[in-house]
C-alpha cells in the first residue's frame, strides 16, 4: 500500500475517524479533488462527478458494509491509479 494512497485517504477522511463513508468520498473529491490533482496526489481523471466518486467507493467497499478502511481503499486506488 502506497504512501500516496495513505495521503489521499487522509485527505478524504473529513471527520478524521480513520474510515471513509460514501458521502465523505463524494464531498471530499468534489471539494478537494482539484487541489489534490494539482498537487499530484490524485490523477486528474480521478476527479469525478458524484457517479464516478460513488463507483470508486463501491469498487473499494470489499465487504459491503458502506464504510471503507484504509486497506480496502488502498487496494483499489493503488491499482486504479497505477501507484
């Protein structure tokens, strides 16, 4: 699991509880996504609309509990973003 995945996870974890909810991912990618992309912490194509952000969440939610752990998140973003 990459350091970039950790940095992105922490940036998206708006309530800083160590997990991500669907609304956190959607809201954080919408508000912070362009800045994260400009800093090189997120591929530009990773900044997406509600549907794209929700699809990323669904792909990462391996156990279907509607909460992402860092491990679930990193497994998907490392592969999708080529980290």
